[in-house]
C-alpha cells in the first residue's frame, strides 16, 4: 500500500517541503532509511542522519533548520514524534481491518454476535456467548460458553477464553493468552494426596486492557479474578485466582502474582517480579525488575527493589556496599588478626 507525501501531510495537517508526489510504502529508522521508506526526526542526537538518509519522506518539527542539502521530502509538523505515532496507529488500523466470518469458523446457534465481525479459520464461539460490534477473533481463537466480549476488542490467534470469561471494550489479547483456566486450588489430605478445590468463579477484564502473548489469568475460586480498566500486561505474565490489578497499572514480562493479591491503581511492576498471596499493594507502587514482594504495602507512590524488597534508595545503597563485601571481609580478617596479636601482647 503506497502513500504520497501530500496524502500523509493532509492526514497529519502538516506542510510538505519537497516533492509532494514522493511515495512511501513502509517505515524505517532515519539511520536505516531506503527508497520508499518513511522516517521521522524528533531527537536532536539523530539530526546528522537527515543529511544522509535514503528515506523518501521524513517527518520533522516545524522549527527544524537544515544546515546542508537534504535529498528526502520533508513534512513539517508541530510534533514529529506524536505525528509519527499517529501515522503508525492509522497504518496499523488499516492493515488490521479484517472483516467477515470464515466458513471454517463455528458459532453456536445460541450465541449473540454483533456487526462487522471478523472470525478467522477455526475460531469457536460457544453457547450463549455474547460478542460485541467490530470484534476480531483470529484463527483458532476459542470463546467458551457464556463468555462476553465487548465492542472493538481483538483476540489474536490461539487465544483461549474459558467459560463465563468477560472481556470489555477496546481490548487487545495477544496470541496464546489463556483466560479462565482453573486456579491452583488443592487441599492437602491426611494421607498425603491433594484434593482439587473446584474453581467456580470467572475472569473479568475491563475496558481498554492489553494482554501480552502467552499470559495466563486463572479463574477465581469464587467471585472474579479482575483486571481493571486501562491495565497493560506484557507477555508471559501469570495472575493467579482471585487476584485484582488496579486501573492503569503496567506489569512487565514474567511477573507472577499469587492468589488473592490486590494491586492498586497506577502500579508499575518490573519483569520477573513475584508477589506472594493475600497481599494488598497501595496505589502508585513501583517495583524494579526481579523484586520479591512478601508483604502488603500501605503507603502510596513508593518505589522498591530487591528480594525481599527494600525502598529503592536503601536498596541502591546496600547494593553499592555489597559490591565491596570481599574487600570488607579482608579488612575484618586483618583487624581480627591484629586484635588477636594485641591480646597476646597484653596477656604476656
């Protein structure tokens, strides 16, 4: 799909400087540009690349002043970075604008489906499920009995929704995500075996949530495991049964949240961090990567790191000292020898 500099400028409400008919059909970093590529310049550190880039069109800020000839056609806008992001979103929307129901998809006769759907090959919609308008179910998506999916939500290939899972509007679930599998509930018995505890709750995902590839969210024992509005979950995250992630929180890859732990609003969790069960985490809490959270946090907007976690500043000081621990050990050993020698002298 090709676009001219003039078309792009009209979309961005920008101004063309150069050839308005210059065509582009892909995007590239300004330092990696080639014929037919669209790039942008926002960071002054990359300014020198604009004089040598092979990209056909470059988006720049209105106040950019060239100091040498430029081969590319320029599109001047108030904010090059924001305009490029807008353009990428527009392009992504166009390329993802799939519609139609494949003859190889299955929709239960009792399911309720909205308008402008896309159901790819081998997509499955179970009994009494409710699918909103403009929903996209890519190939091999499974939507179990009684599930609800809101308008404009996208489920990429291989997403699985167990029974009664609820997904809100404008959500994105990436490939392989599994929502609603049984929580890890087993009761130890006197003879040593484990008795499975039925998990009869569900998973509820609010509006504007994005869930990464191969992330798993377990159904609750009773009630709901909940991911609140605006939450962003990276790939390979696990949320156990009866957990809750508050509004607009962001969790990086490989985070694990144990059962019945509640994260507040606007929390940020670094990759490979882990939470033990039954915790309450205050709004605005931030955790560095590989943090081990073993107790509840009551004070809002605090930063932590380490296992077990410490306040970030304290952790950084401790870590700096830890790097000198071998040297400190040698000094202590030398001092102990001197002290022993002094004691020997005194006793003589």
